[in-house]
C-alpha cells in the first residue's frame, strides 16, 4: 500500500501578521515655530547705502557739516592771497574737503561694493521673528540668534528698520521685503517684545525738519510746565 504523505500548509489565517512600526517622533513641521514676521532680502546697493548713511546719521551726525565748514574755511583765504600758486592750492584742497563731506557716503558705498563678498555674490538673507526670539539666516544657515532682551536698539526711517544686537551684530531690514507680517506694525511688535522704543531717524530732509520742529515744540511744552 502506498503511504499517503500529508502536506502541512499554513493558511493565511495562521500566518503571522506583519507589524508596521510607526514613527512616534514629531514631524519637522510640528517643531517649526510660528513665524510672525519674515524678511527675505539680499545685500544689494540699496541695503549697503542705507547702512552707510544710517551710521553717518546716528553715530557721526555732525561730521558732514564740519567737513563742509572746514573746506569753506580753507577755500576762503584763496580769494585774498595774491600768490597764484597758493591760491590754487587752497582752492583745490578746500574743494576736495567740501566734496568729501558732501559725497562721502557714495565714496564709502563704492569702496564697500568692491570689498563686500556678500554683495558681489548676491548672498540671500532671511530674518524671522517669532513670539519669543529672532533668527537670522545667511544662505540658509543660521548666523545669529537672539532673545528680544538681547536687542540693544531699534531704529527706522522711511524705508528701513535697523536692529542692533548685544552681540554687536547689526541688521538692515527693508520694509518692502516682508513676506510674512505687516511692516507697519513691526515697530510696535518690537517695542512690546524687547521694551526698546523704535526711534525715528529720518533720511529725507523734509522729515528731518519735521522732527526738529516737533522736538522744539515738546521742549517748549516741558519748559512751560
């Protein structure tokens, strides 16, 4: 008699089910903080010029007037002296000092363009502000991070905001390059977060006159009190 061979086969119901392991780690999007203000910019001619003229207005406000005055004082004797050679020297030297005082920001801009690597490479910058901190990126890499208490000063003019950090970093923020948030409310937001008054440093001559008039009016009111 032939022996019957029994085949042992496992049914699908008997097979062990495959267990899928799900990752419990939070997604990157969950980790990302809510950005209230974001600025995407580049170090172009406008930003460089804004930085240079701002530093002159804030840190060296009287240098231009002094240089023009010194140049005129050098020029003036040239109209009196009789020696032709000395007259020419005084006029040339005085004229150069006056021109240097009037156009020094443009001279600095031209020199900076030649030496600034970020300007020549068209480096991109992204500035992000959340409820608790500010992050500054250069070509996608974090270069500066600050809690609001570490921000020393906030300034603004007709087209830019300027931030000075305790780490000696300084950032120029164009108002027309906000991709998240309203630039008109940025000054109030910074005051609430870092408790620093956003100081108005106008660039236009007409606005400078308005600021001077308002400061004089405030001074008169305080004297009356």
